[in-house]
């Protein structure tokens, strides 16, 4: 009978390793190659149902971008279709008063229509006339034409309403006067022009003294803004405070000037063909009639925002200052109210509507150290410095992003020979 098998190990014998192998371990050389990947993004490729407005949307990339070292905006194309004047910018309205209407009785002059106009204007001389201009973009000549028509229309409606109330009391006397007023085209004594040399607006009236009530602009704008439910500027703005500011006016009321026998003139040339620069003349045939005028203290500003800020979640790399805000935070601390990493790119707006502009090579870039493992989706937002979203309407735009990625790569050396040379 055989006994049990016993395995005996000699613990005193040294261990022997076989180090002979055909597959040695190669140490990591920590050498990388930088590879640039470009992604072209079009606003029309977004999910329209989820993101109806092109100023803010999410989009998935065609493939995952791995080991991202830097991201940069390389080229772009945007439409110039913005509105310098809009409800969003709170610069559509302006107020004024007819503070010194012409009184025919002071000059021993009798005219039924002028008498009624004086009555209507005198009873409302302490009331503001409000004008609302059309939303859009203006050149200087279009702006002064719009203002002239709006100023005269506001006064025309006030006088017409007064005459209609008189017609209800005495139609035989006042209906012919109302018909004459309408036949004459209503009130047309306001003339507003643009001086192309000093780039300032002049307000004029051929017969009545007036006051531009800019002090009421801020209170009125605040009231109207509270009634508007759309997206608006998110930050306080001390420069673009309303339509008077765009026209070169201050926040103080401005009273028109008048000098007996004096008429303002532009000596550089005609305002309208053949006027020799005399753009404001008194109403002919009316005794004691003097013109009233005033000049804007500052130059007109019709350009709108100069820059668009692009935000991309996780890629913002530009710090941005904010308008000074008088609050407990700014008064009781020494910290700034600016925003760190508020934007990914700052894009200049080099043209005016309506056009398309192209540009390339943004200097700012987002750096990841260590490299970002993966980027798959981008959330994009386009806004102005004041926080208001850019309104592109139905216009599309496009831009290209450059992703610098790293890939492990052993250094390779090549020998190059020039061929065809002796």
C-alpha cells in the first residue's frame, strides 16, 4: 500500500526570477502632441422648439472632444440688424411743454384760428406732451425728421381735441375753425434740424416758446419699464438713460431761447435747398412773432452697443467690470462689483444696420490645467455689457471654435532629403 504524498518546500533556497522577456515595459516619456480640432456652429442648427431665440441655446458637438487644453473663438459672422432705439433700451419717449405760447392779443392782432390755438396751448402749458418714436435704427436726418413730425403731431392732437370740445358747445362758430386747422395740416411750427458740422441737434419753433422736460424722463421711463414684461437691461446705466441722452441733451430741463429780430443760421450751407442756412424763420404775416430755439449741449449718439459678449458655460475666461452702483456693498466694503469669468469672448460690432460682418482670431482663450477630460455639449449666450440679450430676430449667425487637445505621443525624428537637387 502506498502512503500519502507529501510536498516539501525548501524555504531556505533563494527565489529565482526569470527576467528574460520579449515585451519589456516601456516607461512613460510624458511626451504629448497638441492636436487642434475645429467645430463650426450655426445658430439655425439648434433645437428651435426648445430654444426659439438664437441669443441663448444649447447644442451637442458632433463627437466628444477629449483631453482639452485650450478653447478659443477663431472666426465668426453676425448680422447687423440691431435696434438702437427700442422699448428694451428705454429710449423711445421724450416730453416737452409749450411754456410760452404766442398770444395774438399782446400784439393787437386778431385771427380766429390763432386765438383758439393760443387758448388750447395756454390751458395746457403746464402739461407735458409725450412723443414716442418708431423702433429701429436712424441716421441723423431720419431722426430730426421723425422728431419734427412727432413734436408737431403731439401739439396738433392737443389743439384738435380742444377744438372738438368747442364744436360740441358751438358748432356754428368752431366747426369752420376746426376745418381750417385740419386743412392747414395742423400744427407745424416745430422745426428740428441736424448741424452736420458740429454734429448736434437744434430744436426750433417758429412762434411758441417751449421747454424740453428732461427731468421727467427718468420717472416716466421707470414707470413705463415696470409695465414691460420682456427681457431688459439688467444693470444700471448712467450714459444711455433715454432718448434725450441719445440726442445730446442733459437730464435737466432746457428752456428755449428767443431774441427779437434774430434768426439762427448755419453758415456752412443750406439745410433745405435754397434757404442759405436760415433754417428757422418766424411765421410770416404775424406781428410780434419771434423764433424760439435751443441747441443740444452734446453731439448726437445713434450708434448703439459697440460690443457683444459671448458666454459659454464652463469656458468663460474674461473678467468684466460692472457699472458703479451706490449700495451698502460698494459703500461699506472695498470690494469691486465686477464679475470674474463673465464671458468667453468679446466681439466688436464694426458696422451699422442692415449688413453682415465677418471677423476672426479672438485673443482670449480658456485654459484647462490639467486638460479637461471631455467636452460634449455647449450652452451659449450672447448679450450686451448691460446684460440685455442680443435680439437677432430671424437672422442666423455662425462661428468656429478651436479646441487644442493633447494626445500621448513618443517623440519621433525624421530625416528629410530634398529631391531633384544636385
